C-alpha cells in the first residue's frame, strides 16, 4: 500500500468532506438535526466517521485510477505498463545486477531493500545463482561484463546494468544507459524463447546516471520504451513493465500516452 496515495486520499477526502460540511451548514443543517439528544462526543464521532468514510472511498477511487494498466503497441510488440509485484508475474523477469553480477547483500554491495537484494534474499537459492553465474564466467572467460549482458536463471534474466565506484555506489553513464538498454533487448532476443518478458523500472532506486541532470521516473520509463522502439526485438508474447504504486503515481502517463 502506497503511503503517498494514502496521504493524498486523506487530504482530498478532507477537502471533499469540508466542502460538503460547509454546503450543508449553509443550508442550515447540523449533526444535531439527526437527533437532538446527541452529545458533543457523539457528534464528533459521527463527523470523524463520515470523514474517514469519505477518505476511504477517495482512496479506492484514486487507487483504481492510478493503478489502471496502460496498454500500447511498439513496433508490433504488445506492451503493458502496470503496478504490481514483479515476482508474481509470469514469464522472464529481468533483475538488474552490477557488471560483476555480485551476490553479496550487505547494504554495502547490494541493499536488502533493492529489487536485486529482495531477489537474492527471498526469491532464489543463492548457491544456485552463484553457480549459474560461475558457469557463465567459465564459459565466457570473464568476470566483468558489458552492460546489457543477460544471464538466464530459471525464469529470471539477470542483467548487468551498473558499474560500481570505489565506494560501492552503483552508477552508469548516460550514453552507456542507452547502449545498455539496446544490448539488453538484443540479449533477451537470444534467450527468451517466445515467453513473456517482465521488467521493473530499470534505473530507478539508488542508481546514479552520470552526464545528465537527474532523470525522473517518467524519463526512465521513456528510455525503456524508446530503446524497445529502436531495437530489433519483436515478440508474439507481451512485454510488461511493472511499477510500484509510488512510481506509477510519479510518472506523467499523459506524456507516455501521447508518445507511445
């Protein structure tokens, strides 16, 4: 449940409730008109309940609008943008890693709260992942990979997405960001075998993108869609971009709809 949506619902609910209260007051009605024997506490509880009911209705309406999936087509590919949990989706799920495919979740190399950390902590066998990465290392003869490299693991695609600086901060250059996404689509095309592909909002979170002013969530989503448009990737299945409620709320979907 998104805290920002709750806060906005409470604020909007209060504005609606206040407006209705003023309107009813102008008509000359009060809570005591329901029953003249009501005490002050009873009147207060009735008003508080009415406000909470208004806020709850506002919340569900607002959430339904914000969380409504957006469907489009890009170069013949069916694309769905929606809120949800990426781990509950069917198909290949893309999980960003750094260029070394590190698996140390210690809030220094990988944060427990990051998508990468949640995947390693809760949705895989760590030893199996490390074994898969090691087999890939042995086959490729490398330990550092070009950004955009994909390592398939069960129904996941592990993506080399960022560099690490000397302080273990994840970063990527703006020109590399574009090339990485294009290489990602090329790598997916070689491995996806016709299954649906599911992506998070790649680049959000704690990743720094150098060489450009701060990219907001709208910019990051546009980068993913633009890279798909400029790639050679085509699939009969769907491509789903799964967003958190906070991310969906922050994205200018009118701008996305007008361009895609």
